[in-house]
C-alpha cells in the first residue's frame, strides 16, 4: 500500500523485468533474476512471474479459453476451473463482467506456472459492489496457492479483506509492515495513519498535566495524549473513536474540538461527519437523534488514551 507516486507499481515492474533498478538484487527462492553488481538482468520472458495488470490486458478478439491458454496451454483448463470461469470458455472479454475479466486475467497469469504472482491494483477497475464480492474470491484463491503473491493497492479495505501482511511504501521506501490491525492500531508515520483512514492533526507537543502530553494544534486549540512526544507531531485519532455532543460535555473525556458541521456523508448505516479539521463516524440513528445538519454547531469529544502521536518532519 502507499499513496500515488510511492513506487508501488515500479516495484512490480522491477520484479517482472519491465524496469531495471539502478542497484540491488531480486531473487525468488534460489533463482537470481537481477543483480546490479554482478551484471545479472534476466529478460521478462525468462522470469517466472505471473502478472495481472490493472486493466487486465486481455485480448478482446480471443475467447476466455484462448486468453488463458496464452499463458500456458497445459494448465489452462486447470486454472479456469480453479478460478471458476470454465463455463465462460467460449465467451469473449467484452461479453463478460468485470469480475469475470479479472478472474480470466488471474487464470492466464497462473497458467504460466509462475514462481511469484504480481497483482497491480487488481480490484481498481471494478464497481464497489463487484469489488466486495471479488475480494472474497481473491482471498480464497490466494489461500490455495503455494507461491508468494505481491499485491499493489491503495485501498485499506483490500488489505483488511485479504488478511495478508501489509507493507506501506512512501517515496520508494517501506516505512512500516505488519498486519492490517497492527497498522491501524499503531501507525508509525503520518502516511500510514492517513492510509488507515485516521484523522491526522499536526501540532507541537510538550509535557502536559498528570503525565500526559499536551499538543498545541496548528488548527487552533490543544488536545491531550497518553503517549509521549515532543516537538512536531501528528495527532492520530480514528473517526470511530470520536463522539459528538451539543455544547461542552461534562464527562471524563479530556479532548474537545468545537466547530460547525461542514458535511454529512452516509456510508451504509453510519454517517461520516466533518467538523473543522476532523471527521467523526457515528451511527445514522445517532446523527438523526442529534438533529445534525450542515452548519450546526457541535463538539467533537475523544479520550486522551485514544489519541496517538506520530512524528512529523520539521
């Protein structure tokens, strides 16, 4: 995962042999595909890499069966059955759904008997409804493969649904890796926090009362955190850890940000509410009961223990 321009697709292209790095090595098992110092650079056709491109790159004039066989005739039928598209053998790409085209591209990549499978934004071309369904099938398929699979995505929902290790790339460097839940709970950088969907409020940290850290926010006001920090930091708080109130509540939650509702965005049975620099996520029923509306004054409330800190440059 990583923001646009982080180098995710370039990494896949380097492994597949479509791009030559200036330095480093690429090995798969005992096979060396690239070594800048030793002058080794196998061409793409000599690398056992199965690649699924974002647009799938299927041949429109060929049937599904011929597209898959292009990857490898001997395993074509087996891979069509594995991906559940054997019944589409005689159809052409323009006659099948987006999810079926994706499975055709997967079957073609696997028919080449690859040592590694590379997927570049495999779900990006699908509509939201189809994407959710295809995620389930893709996770099931990956679980049955005995080869490493490297998936490029910018969508944290993909990482959560596929239940795989996540490596976050920023400016060509892996800045954090781990499970989705781990990255969500403990983002190491501002980039990771943003990708995980958290609010990120820049500010300056200093010692606060009762052993807490006080952060003077760039946007105005102060908040408290149970984590240690000094100097420039990003205050990280998840939308679902925020509650909304009319006026200043008298409970034990120490952090309060007062503002007006800038926008209300329904997401299923929940509502995302933009208030000043933060987005809170509450149930649609709670939003209705509070009578939330654009322009209405409201206070965002959250606990110091739910407030994490990440370092910021400068």
